[in-house]
C-alpha cells in the first residue's frame, strides 16, 4: 500500500493511493497515518479494504509528511561507501547517528526555506525507514520484521552550521523545512529488496546524485539492530539511512550550494518522487 496524509498543514487526513493512482480517503478507518496505526494488525485490515469503495479525493490537495506525530527522527551519516569517498571521510566502524528536529519535517512538495543568511545549504536524497512495531535488542535477522514501510527523505543540510558552529551535526540538519518526508509511505510488502533500490536527485533539472541502496555500508537491518541496542524504537519513529554521492559539498574543486529559486527533484525506486522549491528566510 501507498499511505498518505493530505490536506492543510496541521490538519492532514489519512489516505491511500489506489491501483489507478487515485487518492482515496481513509478517515472512516484510521484517524491518522501515525505510530498508533502502523502495526501489522492495522495494516492488514487496511490491505483488506476495497480501495475502489473508499471516497475519492478530488483535486490535488497538498500531501503532508507521510507519517504523523513522528516520535524520533534518527539519521545515519556517511553510510554510503561512495559518498564517504567523495567527502574524504574514513569508513565508520559503527553507524554514525545524529538527530533531526521534528520541527524540520514537511511534506514532499513543500518549499524548503533556507535560514536567514544561509549560504551553504545542501541536498541529500535518503531512504527513510518507518518503524511499525516497538523493538529493543533485535537481531539483524529479525530486524525488518519491525518495519512498517519505507519512504523518501531529503536530508537537507546547512554545511556551515553542521561543521563550523561548534557542536553536533544536528545544528545543520534541524532547520525548519529541512526534512521533507514522503510523498507516501510504501508498506514493506510492496518494496521488495530494500538493499537494491535506485535513487537520484536533480537540481534545476541537472542530475546531481545517482546511487543505489546496495552501496550502503550498514544495511537497514544492521542499522535497526544497532539502534535498538541503544534505545527502544517505537512505532512511528523514522530512520534516514544516509545518502549516495553527488552532494554539493563533494563537488570539486568548488562546492556548490543551493540558492533561492532552485528546484530539487528526488526519487527512490518504488517510493515516489519529491519536488521542492528553495526559498530564503529574511
């Protein structure tokens, strides 16, 4: 299933995309697409619905982040071998973890607004993993059993804030609008091999990132095993899993960063496309 949240900011309703690409309302069956409704029992019930009998949503409403009331937004850094190489970083021994503030989360087609004075804002297409079942101390073998589904995330990053403001990467990752998530949550039964998904990102129609989840240093299952050994993962938590090469910071000899008016378009195989126009806060 492709599950969505549609409507105005703060008033999103649950929905799904049917086999014909039509948006259908799920309000009669669930109150939201959030942690309380991502367990296998609820997802199984939703799969059993006749999508054609659900109310069709007319027009083209805004799509919000595909998961509501996200608990933790956990991010893994330098997790693609070819991206680590372009930045000159060593291959990490363990997954690098940072957090993105929940106030950064927006929909897949919402504008990305650079902070006041920002000149080093960068793009990062990433696979998002949505936890469906609470887990702690899970093994790599069982880890994917706790996943509800997957989505596209743009881990927008202000590189000066990230590396020059003294402290954690979180400073450069958590600016408002820096976490476009969606457009939809694709349940794991429809994704196939999550470690073999093509991904790309264009800026103003020029291909900047081309990659595949098969070059991850730590697989989705390994990441979940590691994180669950440190903390309980709850339904509705989102994990972003790193980015392939082609970020602006890695362009040689002179890095390239976003400017007001730029348009980012990013895709992951089977998970849909995002499109954001960049603005600047004044």
